[in-house]
C-alpha cells in the first residue's frame, strides 16, 4: 500500500527509537500540546503477544502467531481507540486490555512477535489508517522507515542503555514489580539487539530523521523540541 498523499493540512509526526527512550511519554505530551491524535503502535504488537498468551498460542510458533494475528485484524477483534492527547485504548475481543500490556513479559513477547512478516503486514494498514490525513503522532520502531516514510516530521529518540534501564526499572518499581536493575538492563540490551537484527523492518533511524538523545534532557525539553519542529513544518507549507 502506498503512503503517497496530497498535501496534508497538518503533519504526521513519527517518533521512533528503542525501548525506554521515553517515546510513549513524549508522544503523549506532544500530541496533547498540538491537539493531535496519539497512536502507540508498539501497543498493537504488545496486544498480539497478549492475545497469543490468552489463546494459549506459543509466541515462538511463527505460523500460529501469524495466523492468529491475521484473523484478529480481519475479524476486527484487535482494535485501538485513539484520542487526541490521550493514551489509546487497546481492545482484544472487545475487552479493553491496555493495562495488561506493560509487563516485562509482554514487552519481550512483543519483540518476538514483531519479527514475524505476516504480523507486521497485518498491522501495517491498521497503523496507516490512523494517520492518513495527518494531525497525528505515532511512536514505534519503524514509523519513519516503513509505516509513514513520507512523514513530515521524523525523530529517532534514544538514550544510553543504562539511562533507559533506569527509567524502565523505576516504572516497574512503582507498579510493585521486584525486577532488579541488572535484569532490566539485560532485557533492554536483549530487546535492542533483537529489534535491530530482525529481517523485517529492523529498528533504525530513517535517513531524514532527527536524532535526539534524551539521556540528559527532561521530558519537557524533548517535547518542546519535537513540538516546535511540528509547528514549523506547518508554517513552512
């Protein structure tokens, strides 16, 4: 499917990067600031991993996961209700499952199932449908390279391994998870390697993306940089 479009009145803002870089928080605040729709594409892959768990499908069984995902999308059993500046609500079989998607196990599962070509293909049109007319912020790992290679605003947000693990560990502790910092750091590095090495849509910055290291920047500073770039793209039209 082509993403060629007539001139959009408002841009597509693509925020890619590895786990723990702050994409979700930044994307939410950017969308809120601009009044754009927020789409967390990573949540769709997490939902596929969760659906496999709920259905007793091994995430390592490529064919079974692909068949399940294709059926989920075809039947409308996997959906995302995206709102302006608000976290999207992900539903599986019409049941909201958003709060179940942030566990370390589902995070690792998402990294596994996202390697499967038919999973990525099944979710691609679903992701593009949200942003076709612009005025949307999408965050993930291949937004600027695959989902919306023609996005008007592209950022690749990253941070050091240690900083990303520190942030992730803090989130888990707040939720009562007892994972150690070292185990979280190992998971971050394992997922980075897997996401960057997969055959289909590997994680990498788009050639025209702005690289932004958030290691020493506050959330507000990162949001201000991306928001100003988005507004500038409108003024340049």
